[in-house]
């Protein structure tokens, strides 16, 4: 990622944003805060099946089914030193279901977070791989990830001109399966 792109990192605590919020909006200003960047799950990358090794692709070959059921976010602005930045905290729910072709106790779910600037150019993208742990008898594992985005805002734009897109990192075959399913 280039030096001008957003910094993307897992959130270690909300305290820094709470402090920032107190500084930014605790000055007695009666103005409402500017709108946040739009955050969305890419529909074609919202769910995917992961198959065991080999050519089989029927229900008995499914190792895991993964979905991103929900996404929410909050943001805070920083207008320090004449430069505008917006910090967005995203909460991403991830769910995996162990299929008949797997007895694994865990699965790493590859997903991405990308920032798109006005005009549609991808400003930055990061890949994450949280490990979901299945209990001995469980077939479903869930986790919630919190990710912080720091986005530099151009002089002629506001935060809502930017998009933060989240999705499962798919291979070509998974993407084609999802597109075919969508057309039905």
C-alpha cells in the first residue's frame, strides 16, 4: 500500500477513538458531525463454499461454508493541522459452517477491507485471515472482527464520498459460482 493510502489495522481498543471524539466534538460545537464513509459488504463476496482438495463440487465435497452476515460502523473526523482525516471503526460478523468433507477443528477465513475513493479508484486494500475455532461437536463457528480505517479526505470531498467495501477473498472459481447463483 502506498504512503498516501489508508492505514488498515485491527482495532486494539476503542479508547483512542473515544478520546478523539471528546477532543473533536467536546469543544461546544453545535454542528452535527459530517457523514461517515459508506460501508458495505460486496454482495458477490458475501458468502462462499470451500471444497476439499480434488475435482468434486457436490454437497458431499463441501469442507466449509462461510458468510459475512453483518457489518456496522462508526466514524470520527480529525481536522488536525489543516488536513482532514476520518477514522472509521467497522464491526464485521463472520460465520463458518463445517461441511461433510471436513473434520478440521479450525478454519482461516480470508476476507478483505478496501477503501474506494470518489470516482471508483481503490485507495487501499488489506487482507485478513481470522481463525475460527469449532468446538469438538460443533459445526458452526462465529467471530466478530473490529477494524479501524484511517482515510485522508481530499480537499473537495467529505467522508461520505468514500466507500469501505468488505468481502470474502474469493478465488476465480468461487466468484464464478457466486455470480452463477446470483443469476438464478
